[in-house]
C-alpha cells in the first residue's frame, strides 16, 4: 500500500492543494511560500506521530489575506533619464484583464483539441481561484492504493471493510481528517470514507492500521528546525521527532567513531534484509541495472550507481564512501522510529526536505543512488538541478501558486513520443536542468538573442533570472516538445523568432499552443530577417561598420547584408552581440530597441500572472 493522493484545504500556508504521488519516488519543486513545507507538515502530523491521531489547533487554520489592492490613479513608474518604462498592471486593472482572459479562454475551450483541453483546465483553475473572506475548516484527504493487485486485501483484516474498488481495478482507502471551530474549542474528526457503515472503534482501528503500515519518517537539515517549542512538541506526539542529528554526521568530514560505525552497520543488516532485498515484485522495484529500455534511459538522464554495484561496494573490507552514506541513512531512518511500533508489512514514507543542503553535488548523487534503491515510498523536496536530472520525469511535481490556490503540475510522459523525450532529456534535463525551477521560459533561436536580451533587460534595471525567467535555445530541440512540456508543468513560455521563413514556421507552431487573442502575449517575430539585421536597422550601424573594419563612406554596391556578413566573419555572432551591448550600455535605456523593450515587459507580465 502507498499514499497515492493528498488534498489539503485551509491548512497553514495552503488554501487548497491536490497532489498525487508515485509509489516509488515523488520530487516536489516550487518557490518559497508556495506550500511545500505545509504539505509535508500535514503528512507528518497525520502519519508521523505514532498511535496518537493528530489533532488540529486554531493556528493550523489558513488565514485569508486579500492581494494588495493598489490605486490606479497613481501607478508606480520607473524611468531612466528621459526613457519612461511601462508601468506594471495593478490589482484592479489586473483583475479586469484576468476576467476578460478567462472569458476568452472559456470560448476557446469549446474547441475539441489538445489546446482546448488545456484551456478548459486553466479556465476551471482561474475561475475558482478568487478571494474568499473566511476559511471555516481544515481538511485533509488522503487516498491510499494497493501497491499491486490484491497484495494487501487478504492480509489486512482491520481495513477490509474500508476498501473501495475503482474503475481501474485497484482497491483504495480514503482517509479524511476535518478540523473546525466549535464555540471556544477546535474539534478534529477522523473518517474512513466507504459505502458500508462502521462504528467509531472500527474506524479508529482502521486508521491506526493505516498509520502503522505507512508511517512517515521526516528527514531534514537541523538548520530548518525553527518551530516554536510548543508547536514542535505537538508535532512529535508520542516521542517521535524530526531529526536533529542528521546534519551532525556531516561535521568534520563526516567523521564517525568506530563503535558508532559498528552499531550502524548492525542496524544496516536489518535495513538491507527488509528494503534492499532482491526484488520480485512490481517493475518499479527491480534492479535498475537490468532495465535497458529506451524509456528507462531517457527517464534517468544522469547515471547513478545500481543496486548491484552498491552491494558489491558494501561487501568490500574497510570503510568507504558508500558504507558511510548507507550507515548514515540506516542510522537516521531507524532512529526516527522512536518508540513507534511498525507493522511487519510496513512500508514507511520517507520525506527528505532539501536533500542537497549538506551535500556536494557528486556526493548528493552517491547518496541518491542509495536512497533510490531503498524499497519505500519517498517524497523529496529539492532545489538541485543535478538531482532533477537523476529522477524519472514522471516523478516530478511542480507546485505553483498564481493567486490563492496552489496547483500541482506533472509531465504526462505518455503524451510525449520517444523522440520528444530524447530532445527534452538532452536539451533541458541534462544541459539546462535549472530551467525547471523557472516561472517562464523565453524560447529563442540562438546565442546572440540570449546575450542581447539578458543584457538589454539589465540596462532597463531588470534581472530576468531574479524574475523567474530562463532563456532556452530551441533551434536544435524544436518548439513542439518544449512548449508541450511547459504546458504540462504549468510553466509560461514566450517565443522570439526571426522574420525569415523559418521564423514564420515557428509562429505557426506557437499558434497551435496559444489562442489567437493571446498570441501577442506569447510571441514576438522580429521585423527583420534576423536579430543582426534588426540591430543594424535600430541605430547600431556604426558598430557593425567598425566590427567589419569599414572606415569612411561605403563603396558603391556595398549593402547592409555585406556589412553584417563581414562583421560576423571578423567577430563571430556572439562577439558582435557583445560589441552591440557595449554601445547599448553607453546609450542607456533609451538605446534599447523598442521591440526588445516591449518583449521584456511582456515576459515580466507572464511571470506576474498578468496573462494566463
């Protein structure tokens, strides 16, 4: 049995979040204050406190706070000398624009195609994601599913009457926890949703059996433990605790005494027998060294150590890196049990918060090799691009909160062809893994655009990366797989193309993903054949002439094409772009070409949710 889905409502920093989990490993990414910590705290409160059923307190209730409402009469403006920058949209005008776009999306959603399906989903999100002045109750909904057909039905008598049979042939259990204020007290109610009647004692026994089968173990850096003592005591329940010794093992180059090493190796024997056995169950539990299919190669773009190689290293005499890391994991996991009693059939849910906090990147992948080989459900939060490259794409969950509700996005790998997966694996997951943490992808054709746009934004006083914008070259990867993945992960995208025939083809591709009325918010096509010609015609002719080595008046018959060709031949395209940027800096904000200025502010609008 494993936790398949969780829905959290009105709990701490989450107004509403629904997320599904993989049976093996799920990796959560998202910006600060978007709900990751509140989600993990909810899991810990429900299943991390042993034989005591969790109880809510008034401070657990989400506090509705409206978005800041600015006056339209005095919009903020910033300027550089005589160059006036475009003011950002403010709350009331932004709300009207959003309502207008929602209506447009509703009309577009009537079309029965892939784009229409996406916008129907976005319409539902946006129409419901509005301010409500009160939150009257906290509610957790957890869905547990059997890990294999019929694997738990006969061996769990306490849960037999609570199973529900799904259309997909899988049995599930639905556990609901509700907390609400009743006069001067805050009441908590636990329910097992099923078709049959059950008394409260049976429900309690069933819930305790669930907890024993799926106990939550929470591992995080000691520096993250900042809760107030009374709050921490309430979370710890019967003595189980959030690990404070995890970070201690890394001090002094992870020095561990010989007696401590022996004690942990003894503990490791039990861990290995239970969770590092030769798997004969579902395919997700088999040794990765035997999986050589294309899907597995593309799913794990970074090679990590296999179970067989880990075992071979463990059997070697002496102390080595794998033994230290494995005993570290064994010690932390086993000590986390506290005085809780786990079922013989227990499959713990291990939560790793910011797993990269104390690891060098190479050590992180070694540690992940061990963690991924452990046959338990794992929920991980990370800000490491290296780790994202080492996990299957389908394990990724991107949390995003545009207004009040937090959304969970995931990649639909089945909708991606093997060629699309290969392109995404190479161009994004291997070479640009940090792009998955962005709010918006700026898709451009080449290196020149990257240099010019990023530096032009800096001249305007804007940092694209700080705004959550990452630039991606799409010429070799192609637009289709990138935009398809961006839609699935809830990442906004903006495409800048040349004005040539290839650029026209790219525009047609963008139109497949974006409604006609929103095309201007997602696409810029240069008015010239390419960016070099556009810069040449935008007041930087002197730079091109200097780089081409031309002094004085042009010879008869020398065209702009010839000048640009000579300049590129002597400086290369990136070198020429840097020369233009230097001149642009000298001129200041007023020297930035207008098409680029307009595009930069459209990008910022996408990041801020002014466009959906």
